[in-house]
C-alpha cells in the first residue's frame, strides 16, 4: 500500500484529515509516517512496511469520526495499536492509532 492509498482510506473516514499538521480550528485529524522497514524474500526487496501514526484531537467524548477511523482501518485489514489520552492543557481528547501498513 502506498502512502497515497493510506490517505484515501483515512479520508474516507474524515475528509478533512491532513498529513503532518492541520490549520483547522476545533476538532481535527492528522497523520504522518514515522518509519519504514524493507521486507525482503529470496534475497530481493519485496515490499515496504510503513509505520504511520494517526492522531484525532477532539473535545467530543463520543466523536463519530473516531469510530469511523477505526472502522476504516478494520475494513482495510490495517494492523494498529490504539491509545487514548486526555490533554489537560488543551482539554483535547487525543486518540492515537499506531499503524503498520504493507
């Protein structure tokens, strides 16, 4: 899967999701790749596994975009670890999906 394909999957859940940063006010979703592994077989390059972090910052306790992002990742069989944190200084609920995409 390419990074562009990943972006399309994420934007199917949140059309305003952006890469690296967001200039939006209020609730927003950003994503970025933070590493890659080269997968080889038979002594040749076969594929690349991307490590991608998706962050949803929201002040809505049951934000439907959070469920939509999870559903999109599940639908596409994308492996992820999910974490959630509350940021005291901004009062944002910070949802984090740490994904591995091949």
